[in-house]
C-alpha cells in the first residue's frame, strides 16, 4: 500500500472536522451570539449544502491543475476560513467563515478521495478509498467530541483554533512530503453528466443521499437526544461521541476491506440492512446503558462501512468517469447531511425526540429500495450486453 494514502487520510481528517464540529457546540454558539439552537444548527446545514454543490463544480474547474499545487492553494483558503470563524464577532461573520471553509474543504476532500485509488495497485483500490474514508468518517464523528470537550473547557472558538493549527501543519506537510500528482485527462462535462442517465448510477447516488439523510436526522441532534432520554452529563456525552467516532472510523476501514473481499454489492446491502435496523430500535435501548452502547457502536460502524463499498461500486460501473462519480457520491453524501440536519431541526421541539430516530430509520430503509433498483438495473444491462 502506497504510504501517500495514509497522508491523504490525515489531510481528509483535518478538513472534515469542520463540518459537524458545530453539532457539539450548538448551545454555546447560540448563547454567545444570541441566536436560537435552530439557527446554530443551520451552520451545519449550510456547510453541507455548499460542500455538496461545490465539490463536482470545483473538481471540473480545476481539472487541469497539478494536484499538489491545487491542494496547497485550497488548504490556504481553508486556513483563512477558520481564522474568520475564530475572530467572528457575530453570527453573520461566523456564517461567512463557514462558507469559506465549505468551499475550500469541498475540493480538498474530493481530491483526497480521487487521488487515493490512482496511486495504488488496482487490487488495493477499495482499501485505499476505505483508508481515506476512515479519515473523512473519523473527522465527521470525532470532530464532535473534540469540539465538545474544547468548547466546554474554553469556548466554542477553541476548536476552530485547534483546526487552524492542524491546517497550518498540513500545509507544511503537503509542501515537503507530498509528491506531484498529475491530473488525469479530463472527460467533457457533457459525457460525465450523461452517466446520470443510467438508472444504475443515478439510484446508487440516491441511495447515498437517503442513508446519510437518515443518519443525520438523528446524529446532528444526538446531544439533545441523549440529554432528554438518558439525562447524561456533558462528560458522558463526550464519551458517547468518542465511542461512536472510534466505531465509525473502524467502519470505514472494514467497509473497504469487505468491498475487496466479499464484493461491493453484498457489502452495501448487508450494511444498509443492519444500519436501518439499529437506528429504528435505538430509542428502545436508552433504558440500559450497555445495550445502548452496543447499538451506538453498530450504528457507528454501519454509517461509514457503506461509503468505500459504494465508491468502488461506482468506479466499477463507470471507470472512464470515476473522478466525477466519486465527486457526485461525495456530493450526495453531503446533500444527505444537509437535508437530514434540516429535517432533524424541523422535528426537534415539535415531536418527541425519539421521532428523529424513527424518521431517520425510514430514510435508510428507503435507501435499500433505491440500491436494489440500481442493482437490478445492473443485472438488466449485463444481460443485454451478453446477448449482443
């Protein structure tokens, strides 16, 4: 395995931390900037929405730029966005900082995901994507407990100071230790987007959107969920987020390994089935901590085991447009985070907190249906090809 893959994992971890770090700081930001919890939660929604839209657009706009140089440029913009967040005197300036980090981070994450499978042998492709996915998943879930601990100890600005320092170190690391990576020959936009006419590919992207929506409906508001259903202290909540984070990171690695050994289709279907079941039953586990912890760990593993398998599935489905497929998959994932956090925010305060889990589970079940349509389309196209 090329050691550069692990470096890309570290970079993706640092970049991804910013997206959901707000989730553990909602009450602190709302109190300091005199806004509602819902407004503070919107900082997650807007970040994920911009992240999703900007990712494929920026990838196409920068298709001819050498990858190391491009990574350095956008790491600098990412650093600026975090500095703006640190010094923001009001909600509007903090929102601006989130927009800058979302735009720059959108390209940086997809660069890591696109470069990883191109610098390893084909037999390690799933594992390479899985390793970088471990960085992404780890950042999205470990960012919350890190943010929560630093926020409780100092202020909500402390986590952004921490990320700014790590970003500066990443700039130095990429400059000195990352080799040049030439871009792949670009495929015309018309041909890349034409792949969405394929039911196989379109419904695979729908599946990513739906299962991540279901995840985010509950995960974005996990702190109020456990506060209300289990009456836990801030320390215990930090521990739960940390446990979830470790499980999710391992899920990314396991998903990549299973995709290479068991096959992408079997990995995706089994993961979605377990994932939806766990989310639907989790409200009924809060009465006993050990059972809840088992459900939490399974949730964490399944939430990120699907991603590397889905990436490999899309690469196999359209190898000539693999870059844009990974970018669109990443966009689907972040659209799901944005939509799920928005839906969760609409539910919370209007329905019992357990409703977030039920609705989230139903979204994940729906993703099973769209994935089956994708797989059925794959079988149909294969049969048609064999008869020609």
